C-alpha cells in the first residue's frame, strides 16, 4: 500500500467512524483514555506526536513505534485517590525481515476494594472492580518521512457480578522531519464494539476520539513544544449540568472560543542536559471541567514532570492538579537485552 492510498483510507475511516459514534452521554471503557506513560501525563495527558525514544508512547499512537525501540520495555504506575491504581506496560520488537515494529501492551485499572450491598443497604461483602485492555501494536515506515501504525485491543471490564468485554482498534499516521526536528500525527482511537454487555443490557459506545498533533524542537534552544487537539469529531465537549449550574447561580454559557480551546492540550519539554528533562502541560478541558463557580480553581489543568535518563534506565515522573489534589505517575524504561537506550 502506498502512502497516498493509506492517507485516503485513513480519512475514509474518519468520516465513517465519526458519524457512527454517539455524540452524547458517557462512553464505556473510559479507562482507555488514561495516559499510559508519565511522559504523556506530564504533557497534559494527551500527546500523539512527541519526539522521544520512549516505547510507552506507542500506547498513545502506535505509529510512534520505532526501530530504535527494539527490545525496549516500559512499565508505568499511576496512583489515584481512594485506592484507585492505574498500571500499564509495553514492549517492542523490530522484525528485520519485514521491517516492522511490533509491540504488545497492557493497560490495567484497579478501583480498590468496594463494599457490596443489596437494595436495602445490607452489607454482603466486598468486591474489587477492575478493567484491562490487552493490545497488539505495529508500525512501519513508508518513504523517508511517514510512519503508519495500528493497535488491536481486547478489553475486559469486571464490576462484581457485572462483566463486559469488547474489541477496539487505533490507527495512526505520523510525518517525521528529523532534519528540522518536526513531527505531525493523526490518530483515530477506539474504533470498536462491545462483545458482551453488563447484565445483558444494550450495547454502549466506546470512547472514540479523533486526534491530531504537532511537535517541534527548537534549533537553537533545548526546548520542544507540542500542541494536540482531541475529540475533533464534535465541537462541544464541555460537561454541562444545567440543574447544578442553576443551583450554584452559574448561568453562564460556553462561547465558541471556550468550546474550541477545550479541544487543545499544550506541552513543553526543557532538556537541561542529555540526562535530565523537565516537562510541563496544560489541558484546557480538564481545567474547565474541574473549575467550580465562585471558587478558587488553583492549578487545575496544569501538569508537570521530570525525566532522568541513565544509559540503561530511564525514570520519568508526572503529577497533575485536581482541585488542590495531585496524582503521581512513574514510568521505567529499559532494554531487556541490557543494551543502552
């Protein structure tokens, strides 16, 4: 398949999937939208174009898998509030014969121990709800600048007696200009369906997302900037509970600019030297969703992190702000053959 044919097919998928997915209500398997690496989390939670030798980026965009990530493994842990934990792992292998980058990944979200009761409130015990997605990823280079990638996912969700499973696919395309240190990407995420539903209920939509992004590293300064746009298949993605707003006296309505900026995530990376980097991110949607009328909003929407790159081990850390609270995410990258990263 030529690059031209792939691009045409990609836009065909965009047109069909964006019209097929629901535009209102909550999607099932929303844990798929969680950042699977500290580097992405520190850059605002969404980034599909980052220029970095970090195999965990493949879970955000399979087209970011590269030959240089051969035999690299990344593991990540994210500690939320109330005992909720998010884990992920990914490994990559370069197949020399067909010049394909393969990857296998796992996302796992554990909600902790929850008390189980009946309709009358009698305690029956406890249960441990959890969700996971097992992924098979691949990418291949076309011409000198283009990479295409795909990820197939098997999804399982368990809430006590209620269980559901599904399948999904991501398709990504990147344009990489190594001379000018510029990269652009487009990804269609979570195209799929439920195989089985909770208690035999009606099928729910998956968290479909159409994302585009660019990353540019400055020539004369050790800084890289990223801009990512998400949920481009619909304009208004802001949460709006009119009853709650009225009770709080907030009668404001979102304007066009507010709806537009809600799609954007900014990221910046500062390379202090070859071994240390500092990351900052700003997620407009997260800030707007967390802000409360007539209440100090603090640093909602801001994320930060750092990376420490040893020759054989990369350690990255990220945190973010949720109404004065923070999450903490760690990622470890290493080569299982013991080679330098």
